[in-house]
């Protein structure tokens, strides 16, 4: 790169990532092929509209690639409809709400209490979701898990037009089939028409690998990001089992929510979907789940207060375990090369700027080659640093020993069905 100032920060960030342990559950490392697609000639092309129906000429090649991305997404998740144009998960949610709730006066959404693991776009007072829609909430049960009887009760109490599932900090499996049955029973007995939407941004890779229930089989529409457990480029995705929703969903993305699609990112999505369709991806996701569980169990053995896990993430109560808040724990760990994020936990008494917990995920480090023993070692390092039993220098050295045996991020390449 000729721009030396920008190039400097590229090099600094590459070194930070290669030398560090990335435990932010919403981050991952894409392949060389995905990054090549994002930096490709497609970044130059305007392509407002959809394949075969563009507002610009010269779109025959971007049409072909976008169609590939659509077909691969449909195959990956077993649906007849996919829209690969959303720029992000938040914009996918924005478009999906609009398509599903269009024409309803004062539409109501029922979603998980934000402190229990919901996302900003699921009804936060600072988000468009609470500004445009009436949002009410269902909490987790006392054990920090979904209580489907509570969801049923809240459904009858609030009488929403849309029930939302899928969360950003929930470490357990979700029974989408159970929620579907609850909604169907409610609709039948109350003569209502509540729809079911799932935001599977965090678990999309687990779903793609067939290691949990597929929400696409039960929800009216499903949104996702493509960069978390799916290991693709940063972007959004909308899926539906009902092809009759195609017109409403497509028009909600373009022209309602967005202008020209990012065809270079869509090319990256197509590559990532091809990689996720390869059998190697299933092995990768199994390793993610094994590593996550190994780390959580090790924390429990060490006496820390930690959630269970059935996904790629778990929650560590640092306030009860170490007497510090999540913000303080995040800073201490970043100083030794371990990146996490502070996170609210069930029953949290602290504010979002502090939090009582950390959210810890293993999708990124597993991509680099982290094994179960490494995951246990990570728990040991974090525990003893937060306990004050391990100096900054000693902990940093242990982190460096771990990361030196893992794959370099800039050299990552994965098998694909297109090979």
C-alpha cells in the first residue's frame, strides 16, 4: 500500500491479532479467499436492484456472483428464500421488522429482556427498534435459561404481532420448535396472527453445521450476520421458509432500507457460504463447541461463577468471582493480550458501562487452531490474572507461548465446495 500512514495501522492491527487471544464471541477470522473477494474489482460496481433487475448496466458478473451467494445460502440453511444484500445484522433486522409488520397499526414486538442477552435492535431504548415499535419483554428463568412457560404467559399478556428469539449473549440451545408450538397454539386459541422471527447472528455457524435446531424450519423469517460463527465477511443475511414473503422482504431491503448493495462483500459472502457447505466446516464447529465447554468447565473447577454452555460462548461473573466489574476485567486482560468484552448477566445489578460479567467465545481462536488443552490454559491465565496471582509479565509470556503455535491470521485458508 502506498499510503504509509494507513499501512502502519494495518501492520499494527495484524500484529495485535496474531499475538493475542481473541475471545470476543462476535468476532472471527475469514479466509484469504473471503478477504480477496472483499478487496476485489467488485468494489467498483454499482448494482442497485436485484439480479436481472438492476438500475445500472454492466451487471452481468455481479448478478452471477450474487445469484451464487443466494443459492449457496439457501442450500446451507435449507430454505427457498435468501437475501444477501443487508449491509449488517442490524439492517437485516430493520428490514425484516418492516416486511413482517408492514400495514399493522402500532405494531408490537415481544423479545428477550436486554440484560438477559438481547441485542440493541431487539428493543433497546437507544435503538430504532423501540422508536418505531412497541416492545415488551420476556425474562429468563431463575436458572438463567429460557423458561418456555414464561414466554407463553408473556405472549398472552402482551399480545404482540411478532415474537423474537435469538440472542447475543445466551449460552444455551434454543428450542425453536417449542416456541413455534407456543405461537401456533396462541394464534389458534386467540384468533390472532403473531409472527415468529429469529435473529441467529451468533449461532448461524452452529446451525449451518447441523449441530442445533435450525430456526429456518420454524420461524417466518430469520436474520443473521455472516461474520461471527459463519466465518465470513462483515455483513447481514435474511432467510425465510416462505417464498411468498420474497417481494415484501426484498423491497424492505431495497429500496426501503438501503441503496446500492456492496457486491464485493456479497462476493465474500458467497465464498464463505461455499466454505461452510464443505464437511470440514462441521469439524470446525464441533471443535468450537468442545473448546468453549472445556474453558467454561475449567473456570468452574477453579471456583469461578460461570454459566454453562451449549454454544460458542459462555458468561463469566467476574464481580462475584473476583470482586471487580466487567469493564475492569476487560482492561486487565487486554493488557496481557487477551481480548474480551464486558457483558450484562442475568440479574445484573450494575450498569451497561460496567457490568458484572464478561462474554467469552471460542469461534476465533478455534479458527487459528486452539485445542481443548489450550482452552483450559486460557481459563487458568484469566483466572489467576483476575485473582492477582499472576503478574502482567508472566501472563503475557503465557499468552505469547499459546499464540505462537497457532496459525497466522493472514495465511488462513479453508476448504470449499467450489474447489
